[in-house]
C-alpha cells in the first residue's frame, strides 16, 4: 500500500506542477499583451504631441499672406538694378 500512496502523491504533484506551468504561461501572455497595449498607447500619445508641436511651430513661422503682384515686383527689381 505504501507504493500506491507514493504513486498517487507523485501523480498529484505532477498534475499540480503542470497546472502551475500552464497558469504561469497564461499569466506571461496576458502581461505581455497588456504591456504591448500600454506601449502602443504611449507611442500614439507621443505621435500626437509631435504632430501638435510641429503644427504649432509651422503656425508661428508660417507664411504671411501678402498681396503679391508680379508688376510691382518687376518695378522693384528694376529700381534695384537702376539704383
């Protein structure tokens, strides 16, 4: 009978070990997916900040609208050449 109890204990120990291994594998997968989602979120926020910063700089340095007239520019160039 002693051998039977040892066999049963070994079987339960082995099954518990396999269950623990499978649970750890599932936990690692869940943590990896969670970290990946968090990293994606951070990268999207950084991209938004970069695009917002870029558009803000372009707005400050952006083109100033002037009424550009080719004839006036030609006169200006002639004045420079003559003067």
